[in-house]
């Protein structure tokens, strides 16, 4: 800080941000071809979710009030 209270940005003295880990896709998602992008509202925040349309998780999200905004097919399946 300067004598006037203005903070000085020194990159070497910044605190490191914690890492959250890597997201892993459940193995059973790979057997599905058609997916849906859904939007919902949880804990005061808008949430966007992608789930396979035939999976039980998709049906559970619909029951929670999520709305389908886009339907798409995986490209890596010929």
C-alpha cells in the first residue's frame, strides 16, 4: 500500500486461488447419443445443465422444474 492507502498490485505477492478439481463425466453417459441443455433455478442462482435425454437424471431434472432449451446430438458418434 502506498501512504495514501492505495493498494499496489505485485503479482508475486498475490494469493493463489484454490483449484476445484476436474469434472468427470459418468461412464454411462457415453452410451447416449441425444442430449439436452436445460436451465433451472436453485438456491437463488440460474443453473445450466446438460444431460442425456434417456437417462434417469434427465427425468429427475424435469421433475424439479428444469426447462429444456436445446436438444443436440453428440458429434463423435457416427
